[in-house]
C-alpha cells in the first residue's frame, strides 16, 4: 500500500515540477519585461514577476529532483492562490472566451498542497542528502 502511495506522489511531484519549470522558463523566454508590465497593469508590483518566474523555474527543478518538495510546494501553493484570487476568479471557473478560467490553477493548487502536506520520498534527492542525518539522529535517540 505504501509503495502505491509513494509512486502516486512521485508522479504528482514530477508532473507539477515539469509544469512549473516550463511556465517559469516561458516567462523569461517571452520577455520578462512583458510580464513585469502585465503585473503592473493588474495592480501588482512589477518586480514580483521576477520572483514568480524564478520560484516557478527553480521550484520546478527542485520538485523534479525531490529537493525541499514540501517547502517548494507550499510556495507554489501561494502562487496559485494569488493567481486564482487576483486574476482568474473574475473570469470564472472555465474562463470568459478571452482568458482561461481557474480550473487548471485549482488543480495545480490541489497538487501542490498535497505535496506540501505529504512530501514525496521516492527518488527524491532529499532522501539521499539527509539519510545520514536521519540515521545519526535515530542512533543518538536509541543511546
């Protein structure tokens, strides 16, 4: 049962990571200045565009690698809440013909919250990096 859970969690983590990485890359490739201008136009400080794109890009890679998955997923959850509330909520669940709705953002939010709560250990670099520390802590607590 545990193996199925970890495999499922791995799939969610990797798909979410790839998706956010691509979204972050596109923001930079498409001209981050355009995103800065768009942020300004919707009432957000333009400099936040750099932060959002960076969190998406680096956070996406971190998720795929399994580094800090819970923290990264919590940050991505905040981004999705911001996107839904500030941009997508007004156009509705399915959108308005000019802009997509918040249905996909809601799915990403649910995935990110799931990883933030449960973590994802299978094929995660965290497990290799911190394995020695966990074993050391366990052996110290047994002494």
